[in-house]
C-alpha cells in the first residue's frame, strides 16, 4: 500500500495550459491527408480541413499548435505558400521522403486551422536557409494592421485583419537539420534574426530560441549566457526510444516484450533529469525564471509501420504510448515553474500521434485519450503530493512504479492523475487529503490486459477510457487500486 498525502493548501503555481501543446509538420501524412484534404475532396471538410480530425482535436482543447516544422521549417519559404493555390511553388520536401510539397497548405490555411481549433499558433521561422528579411516580412504579413507592403499583400490574399500571433520560434534544431551550427554561432544568429521579429500594434511575440538536443548542456549554457536576455523561451527536444539508440532499429511500436516495455518507461523518465539539469543552467542566468523552458518536441519514436515510407515516420500507438504520455505530462506539471510549454510530436499520422487516418477513416490513439483525460489540469493550480513510490524492478534495474500529479481548479475541484508503470503488478494507494472537503470522487481509467493493445481502423475502441470503479472516499481519505499498466484520472469535488 502506497501512503500518499495531498495538500490542497499548498498551491505551487499555475500549470500552463501550453504544456498540452501539439506539433504539426509538413512530414509524411500529417498535414496532407491528416489535416488538409483540399476543398474538392470527397472527405467532408471545412475549407479543405477534414472535419472528422478537426472535431476530434477540438475535444482536446489544444492550447497551442506548432507549425510548419521541425526540420521542414528551416527549408520553408513562406511566400511559396500564399496566393492562389494553383500558382504556388512546388518544392521537394528534402527532409521527409523527398516527396513533392505543393504548398497548398500555407500561412492562411494554418491560421484558419488554429481559428477553428481555438488554439494559439506557434510558428517556427527559417534561420537555416532563410533570410532575416524573410522572417521580418512573415511577422509583418501576419500581424501588421495598417498600410505596408506585407499587410497589403495579405489583404490582396483575402485576409483583411491581421492575425494574432503569440509564439514564434527563431529556427529549429539549428544544431542539426537546421544548419549544423555551433551554439556560439547560432547564439549570434538568434540575436540577429530575433531583432527583426517585431511587435506590431498590440501583438506581442513570445520569442523562442532553438535549445538543446537532449543532454547538450553546453548548448543551454551558451544560449543563456549570450542571448538569454533577448529570448522569452528556450526549447528542448527529447524523444523516447525503447533502445535509447538512434542507430539501427528503434524497435516496433506494437511488437514488443516486457523488457522493451521497461526500457521505454525508464528512458522516458530521463525527461525529468533533463529538465532539472537544463533548468539549473537557466537558473544561473535567469534566477527570476523569466525564460520558459519549451519542450517543443517530445514523444515516442519507433520503427515505422512495416511497408510504409521510412521518411514518413508513421507508427502505431499502444497502451505503452498512453503511459509515456501520462508520465511526461506529470513531469512537465511538476516543473511548471520553468517549463512553460510542451508540444508532443506530432498531432496526426506522425510519431506519437493523437489521431491516425487511412483514407476517410480515422481512429483515436491511446495517447489521444490521455490528453483528453488530462485536459482538466490545464491552467489549474499545481498541488503538492507527497509519497514514496514503490520500485518497479526488472532484472538488475529499478525505476519508480508510480507517477502522480494533482491540481485544483478555480471551482475547487481537485484532479489527480496517476500512472502505474509496472507491466504486471497492481498498486494500491491510500491518499490523505489535507485542506479540502471533497464530497464525492469519480474517475476514469485507461488500461488493457495486453500491453501492446492498440486501436485499429477495424476496431477503433479497443483501448479507450472507462469509468474507474476502484476508488473510494471516506473521511477525507481516498483509496484506489490501479491495475498494471494503467492511467487513472480522479476528480474530487
Ligand atoms: O518530429 C520529427 C523531427 O524530429 C522534426 O522535424 C525535427 O525537429 C526532429 O528531429
């Protein structure tokens, strides 16, 4: 039995809703097919955006959507993607499969998608192969209200009023696909490019600098030292691979044994160490915590589904992905003083997706369900939860078995999200609540007896949340029993 104490008096700051952000890149079937089918498609759409996916994503209350990449961003020239679709430039998507990109989904289409989703756009600008002028003009095009060459061009293209644009990334992975730069060089480029990312009128841009790959602490050190005062956010990218190794096979998304289940859990928990260590460097240069750590790419990365284009990064999504989602969201919440945004990669048909599509079929993944269950934490106050997790031991290695986070919302409802990482063992939690008078408890659980269970187009509801009956509330005391490999969200009102 795990003894837990939840202290509702001890509010530890707001959990930014932007921790629940998503990412949509021009990669494989994410944008084309997954989101954009075009106005003439037989698949029901609103102005070219498929309705089934749109409606499913709306239910997640996505707070922010990053676009157009990823690696694609540093080869993207935004002017190719405006004006009449038939006249737009065709290009090669060099990063992802070498396929043709017809630019039918561009700035107007993306910002329309954001309006329909009621989400904030987060645009990644091109530093690797774009000019300062190009970046300056893009921001002017989107946000300037008045008479100017770019505002006039926008109006000619049918958008009279400027959009509001809060988040802008100055390059992506500039240590790799975004130009193979050294941090010293990129820090200067960041200072240079970001100068021209202007605030027009009331539009205030939150500028995000390219941050480190995984444990490249030197990158964070240099960026904070040389450019920390000129940025609002610094990114971090970390993907969970079962093997932890980029060379060779990364492992199948569906065909795995308990050893890979364990190693995937272990590797994903590394996110906490990364956040702690990068934050420590940021604290040195920014003790007030003004600069946000923006984990704008995270999630699982497996081998692509057999028979699919290796450049399209299409993978299935099992109960294992659900656990990975829950664990990482709990970690981001724990460090929400510094972590101000996170964007799982990616929203549709790529890597750890929310939604998969095939023709006019669509399914919701186990990861989707976790985001839907956890959305109750968005903008709530983080609460202190004290407990000592039992260990999950596999061979000679051990990790914590339980991952937990709790919050209280403005109506006084408490939500507790818990993941049991163990592939075979239950865990029973006895949780004492201090400082809140909960009268009733309810909950939902996502689990399955088979670790690699997943939804298919034929059976799209094999893994879906159900009401959780295994919880009781007596005299301010919650008791619940979690089956192996499960994600639970409780509501105490
Ligand atoms: O999300 C897929 C790719 O992973 C992105 O394009 C890139 O930024 C990262 O390496």
